[in-house]
């Protein structure tokens, strides 16, 4: 017997939810088969089997129940040295009830891998009441569009509902007489939630209770700990953006002339230059530990990305050793994976410094909370025309951007923070290095 355990994925992961099972009780399991899809606080992952046999017991049904890492979720019957047993052979008549403890020692035969969207599976899972056999991207889109998955006939393998089915259903609903179905369902759900909330909290009768996702709980805990335990200090500079914007246009023209689909954004360039600034000011590439100052061996820049479930910070690794073109391409891939909930822990944990950019929303300047275990985060606002005093006291318009450094005063002193921010400002205002 092999116990299937809820895996731990990345530092700090303590629980996970089983979204759906891809194997039924009694089915044969081969090495490499995907058994289930699990949601952690940061991503959706798949459980891959590393033993073959028969899945004789599913201990945790798909649903919203959070399972602690290391807990048993299923059992596979194996037969060492021979063929996998049948279900009748694996479960004798005298076997103990399914909730009895397993006699064998739990095996570390299960690992978690980053899931691929709409991956093909050998058979549909036994859906829990109210759940539909569907892909993660289909579920996310259905939630965004207000589409009822139970009303959709899936076109994927073995009837699985995939993203295109949701898009088609939404288009038909918008055009047909049933356009109010999704809204009616949503309204009924809100009414039910409000009734429950009013019963539990009479003073909150006009509010709607939305349970926190695992990701939102983690974000809340980490940011609260950061703000309470890390002594933040802040430094702000105004940066002239004219030369960098001209360089961006020049580089994009060159890319277009070479039929390269890549188009550089200012954010791409800021991520790259932030990495160069850290490389030139290595004393800021550190983190606090109770007994020592820990120095990072390379420059990994994190980028704050908003997703439907909350904020996540994918990393572009070793920025100091790369050119702008490669950094921009990697950043696009990481952002797409972050928004799809497909980042592996190594793609968002750790890092040297984070860039948080709210300029696209018209925000002029703001102070960000440090992303542990890093010691610094740089918040940049919108690029806008401002009056600037130039030579001989003349006032002229110039494109400007404000950047605010939040630093951990346990490992970064004021002078070091100012020196680092000046380095970043100088790289932007005098972009003379080779970018591609």
C-alpha cells in the first residue's frame, strides 16, 4: 500500500485544496499519471503518481476543504515485483473501513508539478456534488463572466469543459433570451450569502460575506508581518524620463524592422535597470537573519503582478547577467504564468528587490510594503509632463516619474538607500549602456 499525501509546495505552504480528481476508485494508476489537481495559496498544481497499482481509496473529496500538508488524501495498492493488483485483489473482504489508519508507512511517492492548462487526462474524475469536470482556465473564465458551468456541454476529452466552451456559452447567453440566467444565479447566491451573514451578524444585514481564498490569507499574513516586524523607511526621487523614452522608441523601431514581435515596455526597461542598479550597489542585495547578514549570490528582480486572486511577485532571475531583450521576454512569460496561477515556487520565492508599478493607473507616487525576505522594494508612478526649472531659471515641460524606495532599516542604512536610489535614477536619466 502507498499513502498519497497532501504535498508541500514551497516555503510556507501549509494547506491545499483538491479541486478535482482525475482518477476514480478502482482505476489502474501508472507512473506519471496525474491523480488530482490541487490549489495552494499561490498556484494550481498537479499530483503525479510515482508508483503504479490500483487507486483503492479516495479519502478527501474534491471541494473547498483545506487539507494540511502531509495528510493522507488517497491510497494506492501496489504489488512489488509483479503486475498491479485488480481492485478485488487490492481490497479483500476483511479489509478495514476506509477511515481506519493505513498499516503501511506513508511513502514520499508523490510530488507536485506546475500544471499545464487544459491538460488531457485519461478519464474524468468523480465530481463532488455541485462540481463540474472542467479545466482550471475554464473555471476562472466562468467565474469572471458569470457563466454556470453546469449548463455547458463540454467539448474536451471525455466531456471536459474547456475555455472555448465557456466563451461560446457566454456569447450565446449574451445574444439569446436566457441572458439573465447568470445574473439570476449570481443574485440568488448573493441573497443566500446575505441571509446567512444577517443571521450570524445581524448588524451586517446589508453586507455580503465572501470567504477569503488561501492566497488572500497568505498575502494578508505576510504583509501584516512585514509592516509590523520590518522597520521600513522611505526615500523618494523624481526622475527625468525623456532619454529613456526616446531609447525605447528607437529599440522598438529596430525590433520591428527585424520582424521581431517583441515590443519593449517602460516596465521591461525599469526591471532591467533596477537589476543593474542592484548589481552596481551590491550592499542592498541582502536580507536579515537573526544571527547574520545574508548576501544573495545573484540579482533576482521580482515584479508585483495583480491577479484575480491577489498579488504575486514572479522573479526574473540573474538580471545582472542578462541583456534587456532576454529580460523582457522572460518577464512576459512569468507574468502570463502568474496570472494563470501556474508559477512554481522557485519562480516567486526569495529575490533581491521588487518593482511595483502603478503608473498605468495614473498613480503619481506611493510607498510599497517590503516583500519578505527581501530588504527593499521600489514603487514607481506614472510618467507625466511636469514643469521643470532648467538652465538660467527657465521653466520648461519635461517627462518625469517619481520612484520611492522602501527599505529594511535593519540591513539598509539611509546613506546606502540614497546611494542605491541615485544609481537607479542615473541609469534611467543617462541610458548609455547596451540594451540588446
